[in-house]
C-alpha cells in the first residue's frame, strides 16, 4: 500500500508541476497576444490615415484634371521666357519618375514646351502629369 501512495504522490506532484508550467506558458502567450493586438490596432490606424490621405489626393487630382480639361489656349500663345535653373530642376524631377513610360511622356512634353514655348505644350505636360497621377493612384487589381 505504501508503494501505491508513493506513486500517487509522485503523479500528483508531476501533475501539479505540469499544471503550473502550462499556466505560466498560457500567461506568456496571453501577454504576447495582447501586444500583437495593440500593434495590429496601431497598424490599422496608420492604414486608415494613409487611405484617407490618398482619397484626398485623388479628389484634388480629379479637380486638377477637370480644370486642365476645361479650356484651351490659342495655339500661338507663348511663354516669354523659361528660367534655365527652374527648367533644370524640372528635368531632374522628371528623371526621378519611377515609371519609364510616364517619364518618357513627360520628357517629350517638357522638351516640346522648351523648344516651342507654346502654352498648349505646357498644358499638355500638365495634363499628362495629372493623368499619370490618376493611373498611379488607381487601385491595382
């Protein structure tokens, strides 16, 4: 009978130790889960803010496109001068455009404006830039 009581005591002690171990593990996982949920909530807030800002940019770009499409300038209206430093700055910024098709279109329109100084060429540059923004902001499928 003494052997059985020793075996039962050992099993009870091992069971208590296992229960304590699993309790500690559960508490650790619970705190990790809480920190993950907090991080997720922060990321969702940032995503919501970014989506809101993107929506504002889309609306502003839509206004720009509408305004640019609402009128035409007589073909012979020319700019008086083009500042060389400013033109170089525009060319450098065009070179930073990531999409090669957009960059080539902008380079062509800017070169047309620089060579002719016609305001229609400048507005074509603006229209293409606004359309490029619209394509960039469009949801990817």
